[in-house]
């Protein structure tokens, strides 16, 4: 080892929720840790240009929409005047506070944070180029390099009018008209934000429904509400061509719902993300990517090389922050020699639209695809006292059961606050709770959490506030 090479017990490549969570745990357990990332501070995509800035802006959108709803309840507010500079400042401050917190937690733990681009020299060594440059030899390494937006080859991708989630979150301006390509998580979350801030938003989606893969009954309340917020939703449609003109982007469409070509001020491409497995010398380690571009790992997130682990978006779907965090912890536990495994029954998914959609465990769609026999029970939020007091009866609680045992296999929610409520579903599925367990646990009144207990009661044909149509 050349004298200029630093030796460390653990090198963590990528400081997103997977990487920093793992680095923090490893340092707390006494390992000497180097954490490398190309940003000046930890947080990754999630904190710098993903989960957190988008949720700050979605909060504003929710305030705007709630103020509009209030008119029906006898409270009339003026239409919002958007001070874009202040909005940006508020979002950036929120992100900045969290970045500051993570940076101090890193220092307090004695982690050597290195800003720069990391490249594997070989399977034992990483070279970092940038402000924190250096060469590092490690005992173990965690690869948590995340993912990046998929680009469409026919888009004028260099044009300032073509946005991805990062540039859309920078919120340089509020375009008059915005076309969003992709009706998935990002398209719907950022579509909600821009529409609430004043853009005329069109969403074009390739498949026959928004959020493909999600149970249709959960998507319905969202589809209904966004129909009033967005200018149009084009399903079964794709963008055929895009031409930049002096005043905008001229877009032509193909497919079932294809309208005539239209001009838009901006186009946001949100057609998925791909794992970031290239560009950092992975080939120098001998690890090969799988056919979908992910780094193959086992149940402790170990790669084919026993001292190299991979986790988070680069190691497989779902590409969600909390999944990355748990995987990172499992990888560190494995390095410490503890008995551990990444084998969750329920990874929650939340789409932070209005209403929110959340699910965990087995969905009805998955059960059908896998040929599994399941039973379901549902409770419409129009029968929930709490949802009505909030003027938001547009929601649904749904449970998926194993028929013989009544064990809860999956939970689905649509409605305001569904993202917080799904945590109960995660516990139910992970702990193997039955419908009886949920029905007999006393839920506070009046809350939307009661809908979970009432859905479980409804499975047996009796719930206080709703008669299950198929159980009588
Ligand atoms: P990342 O967070 O992607 O971090 C990887 C880091 O490694 C990055 O900073 C990257 O620049 C750095 N890096 C990569 N290669 C190198 C290298 N060679 N050298 C140095 N540094 C490198 N998930 C949720 O669960 N909830 C949400 O609400 C949510 N909202 C989202 C909103 C948006 C707009 C986007 C884009 C994503 C959102 N996600 C959300 C997904 C979430 O951001 C990811 O699942 C999560 O960030 C993955 O974490 P990670 O640790 O795998 O990697
Ligand atoms: P996505 O996979 O959620 O949605 C992409 C959508 O684009 C799909 O509906 C797909 O059918 C459609 N599509 C694909 N090609 C198309 C084309 N040519 N024309 C029209 N439609 C097309 O992807 P995303 O919205 O880009 O988000 C990427 C990932 O980031 C998500 O899958 C998720 O893992 C993560 N994310 C999570 C959250 C959250 O947890 N709330 C928020 C944002 C992003």
C-alpha cells in the first residue's frame, strides 16, 4: 500500500439515506468510517433534490388547495399571490436545516466525510477526486450510489425548457403551461405542485391509468381530484416528437387519447429512474450489473465479493428512501458479524399527492398476478366522522387477508394523511396481525385510524358505520 493511501475499516460510497444511515450506525458501533459523496454535505438525492424539497412544496400546494376548498365551508380566502423567491427560500431553508443537522451528526460521530467523485481502482481501493481527494484502502465497502432520472432520447434534453425532477424542484419559474411525461410518483407529485402554483398542467401517461401497478380502487379518489386540478390527463398516450420553437416546445402525441400537437412552455420528463451503477469503476472490482442495471446482492446486501455490499436504489426496487436506510443497517450488522437479514414483509409506499395514496405488503393487484386467493374488505371515508369534519370524505381504507387465518397480508389507503396512517399497516403486516387483532384494538375517536379497525370488523360482516355490501 503506497504511503499516501489512507486505511479505513469501512468506506461508504454515496451519502443518501442508505449510505449515511449505514455510516452513522457503523460509527456508533465503533468502526472507523470514511463517507464519500459528490455533494458538499450528506443527504443524497432524497434530501438535496428529492423527498424533502418535493414534500416542502407539496405542503404549500396542500395549503393552497385547502384554502380553495374552504369556500364551501364558509371561509373565503383570496387567490394566493405567489412570491417565488420566498417560496424557494423556504424550501431551501427546510432542506438546509436538515443538511446542517446531518453534517453535525457526521462530525459528532467522527466520520471522515469526503466530498468528491469516487472511483474503484480495484476491489480493495477507491480514489476520490475533488475537495476531499485521497486514496483509500478499506476492509469493507458499501456501495450506495443511488439512481438518476431516465432521459427520453427524442427530447431536446439540453434545452432549458426540458426539465427533470432536479430542475423542476429548483423552481426557477412557474411556466404558464407544463407538460409532464409520466403519470407516476414524480409526475403526480410535481404536477400537483406546479398546478397549485398556477401552471396549466397536462400529464401524458403511456399506460391506461395513473400510477400503474397500484390497485385501481386506491387510485380512483386521486384521479377524480386531480381531474379538477390538472388541465388534462392523457392516458394510453405517448409523446411522438418534440420540437423546440422560439416560444416553446411543440409536442405531438400518439395513441388512444392523443390530441393534436400543442405547444408547452416547459416539459417535465418523469418516466422513471435508473440505478447508478456506471461511471465509478465498478468494472475494476469484478462486479457485473444485472440485466436491469442493478448491482446483484444477497439477503444481507453482500455482492459476489464478500467485503463489498450494495444497497438502496442501486441494489434494486423499490427505489424508496426508507428501504435504502433499512438495507444499509442490515449490511452494517452483517459486517459486524451479527445474524441479520433484509426480508421485509411490508415496505410502505406513499404517493404524497392530494389525496395521498399509501400501501404496504401484498396488494390486490399483486395477489391476482401471482394467482393467490385473498379476501379484501374496504371502508369508504365518506363513513368516517373525522374525514367528514375535514371536508375530505374522498378516501378509502382497504385490507387484504389470508382467507383461512384472517392474517393481514396487505393494507391500502387513499385519503388525506394516508402516508402517516400506513405505519399501522406496516406493523400489522410485519407482526402477522389478524383481522381480529385490528378490530379489537381500540382506535381513538374521531380519527381516520378508526377506518382501519372498522375495515377489519367489516371483514366479519359487522362494522358500526358501514355495511359491507358483499358480506350481507
Ligand atoms: P441517493 O439518495 O441517490 O444517494 C446517492 C448519493 O451518492 C448521491 O448524492 C450521488 O450523487 C452520490 N454518488 C453516486 N455515485 C457517486 C460517486 N461515484 N462518487 C461520489 N458520490 C456518488 N423516496 C421516498 O421514500 N419518499 C419520497 O417522498 C421520495 N420522494 C422523491 C422525490 C423525488 C423528486 C425523487 C427524485 C426521489 C424521491 N424518492 C423518495 C426516492 C429517494 O430519493 C431514493 O429512493 C433515495 O434517495 C435512495 O437513496 P440511496 O441512498 O440509494 O441513494
Ligand atoms: P415512476 O416509475 O413512478 O413513473 C413513471 C411513469 O411514467 C409510469 O407511470 C410509466 O408508465 C410512465 N412512462 C414511462 N415511459 C413513458 C413515456 N415514454 N411516455 C409516457 N409515460 C411514460 O417513475 P418516476 O415518477 O420518475 O419516479 C421514479 C422513482 O422515484 C419512483 O418509482 C419512486 O421509486 C421514486 N419516487 C418516490 C416518491 C415517493 O416515495 N413519494 C416520490 C418520487 C419518486
